[in-house]
């Protein structure tokens, strides 16, 4: 089983990213996954299109809301997760109520090649989303390598 | 004695979100001694697959023109209101 700690791509972790908008974050993270060989050239555009028609913003329990953009498997080379923390929120739309805006400061961009083998990682992301204290700690991390260590430890 | 109930779990791409939701429902119901058949699909596939379902659980809006209960929830991702939603699901599966 592939865990979140294993699937997070260190070169695709962007901390305190001064993003202008949601598309900017998805593009920046998608570019990193592309450069690292995880996704095809079509991935960013596909993720942006999917976000428009079926948004992934999630209002959470704590002060920080998250989004989990992703797209169809055909744009993915191998499974990986990119992560961004944002000092200023950007607007995503609510997965359940697409007309509603969600101010997001934590973004997990998911490159998934097959759903079943990544269930552990997906459950761990859901676990992170459901834990406001853990999110606040992730928001304060300054070095990408520390995110890997922290998440691996926290999701054990 | 009736057979296992069928739950159709829908999300945008049928890859990420519905995988988490399906697994969470399966575990929550298993803890209550209820065994179900789960099937995942894209929101756009719901109209063609709804016939076989006893309950539809979805994260994104879906259109269903049949008399099947639909529960739309983000609780299995966000944790907010999860217990209530599990109760709703249990109720919806009762005959």
C-alpha cells in the first residue's frame, strides 16, 4: 500500500506560495509534477477544466480550508501528490455546492493512476483534512523536506 | 431475508473522492453489522446506473429522476457531521 508520506513529491511541495488565484496554484503544482515526470503535458489543463466543471474545494472544521484538485487517469504517468500552503487564501468552489466559494489555503494536487492501489494515501489525506491541529502544523512548516517527515510521522 | 443492499457512490471522476467515501461507508456499516455492495461511478454516470441502487451517496450534485434516496455529503472527507450521515445511511437502507 502506498502511503501519503511515500507519494508526496518533495520537489512538488510549495510552501507559503503567494498565489494569485486557484488556477495559479493548480498550474504551479502541476508544472512541478510534470517536471518530476509524474504527469503528462495535458495534466494541468485537464485538472483546471475539471476544477471548473466539478470543483474540489472543501470547507473544513478549522480555520484553514482545503482543495484536492485532480483529474482523469489518462493524464497521469505515475501516482504522486503535490502540496501547497498559501499565506493568503484563494477562491475555490465547494465540491458539494459548486456555486459556493471556499477560501482555501491548503491544496493537495493529486496525480492518481489507479484508484484502488491509492486508497491508503486517499484515506490519509482525508485523515489530514479531518484534523484541524495537524493542518495548522502543516501550515507552519517552512521546508518541503520537513513536510515529508511530518506527514509520514503523523499518518503512521 | 433480503439480499445485500446496493450503494452507488458518486463523485466527479470516480477516482479519488468516491474511493474514500465508499471505503468509509463500508467500514462504518461493517462496524454496525451491515454488509453492502458498493459501486463507484462518476456523477455523470448516475442516471444510467441508478436502477440497480438502493441508495446513492454523492459528494457532487447528481440528477436522479427515480425514487431512490440520495444523500449528498462531504462528511467522509471533512469529518463534519459524519456520525449523522452514517445514521442517515443506516436509515435509508432499512426496508
